[in-house]
C-alpha cells in the first residue's frame, strides 16, 4: 500500500537555526514526489517536484532532496515568514493521477 | 495567482440537506480534483476529473458525487450531508497530472 509519513509533526526553530523536515514514502513505482507549503486558512502552495533519487531543487532558503525511500526539505537560516505547514505527497506509476499526501510538518520560526 | 476559485468559502448546513460546492478555473487545465482535509489525515482525494464529463472516484468518494459539464467548472455534491462530512474541501487543477494549484478552500460545517 502506498504510504507517506512526515516527521516531525511539529518543529519550533529560532530564526537562523537551520533544520530538516523528513518525508518517508513507500510507493509501487515513483512518478514524482512533491512538496507544498500551506499557510493557515489557505490552500497548499506548490514548492518542488522531484522525480528520481539524487535529485535536488532549491528555492530561496529551501532545498529539497530525494532518495529511494525518503525526501528531506532543508531550511537554511529560516525566518519567521517561513512558518507554515509543509506537506509532502507522492504520485505512483500505477496508471492514475492520484496523490498520497502526508499529514504535514507544522513549522514555527521564532524571531 | 492561478485562476482557481472555490465557492462558497464557508458554509454551515444541517444534516440531511444537499450541498453543492463549486470550483471554477480560468487556466483551461485538463485535470481537476476535489480533496478534503481533516486533522490527523493528509489531504484525501474524493473525486477527480480528467476531462469534460470524465470523472473517477478517489479514496473517500462515498456520499459524494461530482459533475463536470465544462472545462472550467467542477462541482462537488453532498446528496445528504452528514456530520462526518464536516471538513475543509480543496479543489486543485493540473495540466499534466502534476498538481501545482489549489484553491483557497471551502470550510463546511454539518450540524
């Protein structure tokens, strides 16, 4: 069964304190792994797509990496405006366009 | 911002009443999706559409129906609302099967 597990559930960081969020997955053939940011009361906002192990993508203070079993979202020198819930999702190659979402990591960056 | 609008944004209704949520897009994307988001669960797919009049069930489709008579509109109907359908509902769109845009969500309360 396809599954996505994100850890930790919640994370509090001081401004400038770098850290990583984890997304572990099992899927029968990976079409893509996706990261989204969600602010309270809003819809998810797309950040990155990763397709194969070893791939990395960066955007401002965020860097996403992918292995065959997990993905990391590294946050370098975070700022309070990086506070949000970060969602991970996988899409398998089973012939449909269905995503499996994790429950997210709630990140709070303190000034 | 992508042209995707959900209506209504908030709704309170009573058990047993029918409810229709609307998703409207101006991006001419082929795929449209309805998800629900509940605490402790990742986003869960209710139904999706891969073209006008072409729809398929997701993992939590019981009690829901959908229709897509035009490319731009995807309707989600709860035929007889139940308290278990209290949730936040998100519409999403994609052109290639990779979801990059979500709507702002509809918060539904069934009393």
